[in-house]
């Protein structure tokens, strides 16, 4: 019994050490000074902001997640506090008709069947994009994709989405 | 009159013989899930059920004991974010460290369907098991089958999604129905669990909760209750992952 408890204690200590060098929650006190005032000014009605570190390749970023007026925001800042990327969820019906038509024309050309699950406005390094989460059927196989369009609805690129299995133990 | 007296005595005798057992212990568990392909994951799960408190029940002494070793490997096919099917081979050894051990080989198939209910994610899991439980007297492994239904929920305690450094809640109730083969009752077991977990990041999730396992332990329908503190380490990483 004592050895089992000792093993568990060692396991937890090991995990805590591992967690320190991975994506983790950040105390706002540790952030570059410009980040919080930027969020307060640009999103005055935001709810509680959660901050994390995120590594893309070898570059470290600070990620801020919050909601304002029921819209979800996800902002990435570099280590100097400069804004790198902004993501905001958007109901599909808020897209302009011309953009919607262009997007659907492209999706119809690619998939036998499809369904748009989520739309996000993305601003990446000054470039404005729409990111769509899509469930689509190609050659009889259903899969999930992130598909990018510019602000005129022109196709930019596609990434495959890897699903996580539903948590289940025993 | 004598017949009535006999029946009365029989009832009293049965009452005295009734032996509901209650144990208290811990259940350490490790679960690792990883990707085989875009649509297929594997899971490896191992746990041990330990009766941690010695006690005397109806004059019988029950020392601390490892009650069960459970090793489960499974393959999961992800039809969608809300619908998975899985199949498994599982090895279970009851009383693994003592002479009264018993082995079991088990195959199962299951599906899980997840949906939202008032912003809470609810999971429904149905599992069909083919169990081959060792008969130590004959050395045979006769097959029995069992159906399990688990109704569960799992949701973050901070915000809409579970992020690194945040806590989550996990709870379920699972009903066990023995369908064929040797059995003490059709509705033979019930497990209830509630726990809180913490997402550490790359180190996975650590979860701790209370698990109550109730099982019908004999044809007289006596109940064995296990009150367990379950401590789980849940990892989800891929050995060959491309860098972003």
C-alpha cells in the first residue's frame, strides 16, 4: 500500500515537471505589459480572459481566450506583446450573400455532401480570412476539414482535421 | 404448525446467512490514447483494484488485498466527433497476488454517442462483452455474455472548452446486465462514479474521484459493495507526431 502511494506521488511530481515545459496557463502578471490594455481597449465588454503559452514550430506565443457579447475570441501575441492572430466565431448567416455564394460554390465543387459546422473570422499577420470547419463527403468517405477563404470568398487553402476519440475509461 | 416453524427457521437462517460485503479501497489507473490514422485511435488502459482497509465481517477476517488487475487494449474508429465505435481484448485477473486467483479473457464491442444537453456534454456508451472466465476446478474457460450501458457526462469547470491548467468534472452510472452463461442475477452490477480532473498539458490529465461498484455476489443475491478512490492518469499523445 505504501509503495503504491509512493509510486503515485512520484508520478504526479513527474507530471508536474513535464507540464512546466508545455502549453500552459499563464498568470497575467507575467505577460508583456501591452497585452491587457490592448484587450481592454479593443474589447471593452470582454468576460474573464484566460492566457496560455502556445508554441508554433519553435516560436513561443501568448494566447488569450475570452468572450464578448457571446462571441468567442482567440488572440495570439508574440513574446513582445505584438498581435499575431485574431480569431472570432461568426454565425454563418452573418456572412454577406456574395461571400456565402462563393463559398458554397467552391464546397459544392469539392464534396458530394457537406455541412458547415463553424465559421471564424481570422486576421493573420494583417491578412483577413474566413476559417470554416466543414464535414464533407468525398468519394463516399466522410471527413472533417478546416477550409480558408479570403474576404471575397475566394478559396485559399485546406487542412485536414484529426478527430479526438470520445473520452471513455474501463 | 411444524411446517410454519420450519419455514420461519429457514427464513431466519437465510437472513443470518445473508452476507453483504463492503470494502474500502483505491483504484489507480492509467489510460493512454494515441492515433493510428486519421480515423482510428488505440487505447491502452491498466488498473488495479485494491481493498485498502482490513476488516472483519460476520466473523470473517478480510485482510488488505489486491482484488483485481485489469489490462485493456482497444481500437477506436471515429465516425464523427460525436460517434465512436470500438473493439477490445481485455485481460482481467481477480485476486492476482493470492492463491485464489482467477483469470478472465474478454472481448468486447461498443459504441459511444455524445450529445449536448443544456450545454453539458452527455455520453451514452453501450458495450457487448464475451467473457471467458477461468474455472479453476476444470481448467476450462466457458463463455458468458454481458451487456453494459453507461450514461455519463464530462465537462470543463472553467469556460466552454477544457484548456491546459483547467479543471473538469466527470461522472457516470453504468448498468451491467448478464445475458448468458453463469450468472448470479441478470442486473448483476452497477457502477457509479464522480470525479474531478486537471489538464496538466503535455503530461495529460490527472483525475480523482469516488467510484462505487455494486455487484450481486451469489445466487442468494447478496451484494458486494466496493467504495473506491479512483486516481487516474489519462494521456493522449502520439509517438510519431509532426511538428506544427
